[in-house]
C-alpha cells in the first residue's frame, strides 16, 4: 500500500475478522464491477475493508500517515 510515496510493509498489515463498531471516521471508494474499498478509523486503528465478487477481506493497517490524516480531519469537526 502506498500513500504519497510512503508504503506500508507487509508486517504493518494484518487480517481481522471484524471492524470495531465504534468508528470515528471513514471513506468509501466504490469501484467498477460493484467492488468497494472502505478505509475506517476508530481513533486507534485504521481498518481497510475490500469487498468484491469473491467476498470481503478486512485488515488493520499500521500507517502513521493515515492516522494523522483522520486525526486532522476530525479536529476540523471538533470530534473528541
């Protein structure tokens, strides 16, 4: 995974069975062929859920860049 030239190593990605339901923010990308990528944040972990024809996979991604992005956006909305 690469974000503005920064990448997440394989050690920084782990598959999980579920996403914490107490989410603070998220982004959804609807792709062709009914595929979808969700990036969600619970103020601690960043979750990525990929859904396509073959099913759904959920991951926690260790990314300081994504955490900082969500923290900055949440500050704009004064969400604590």
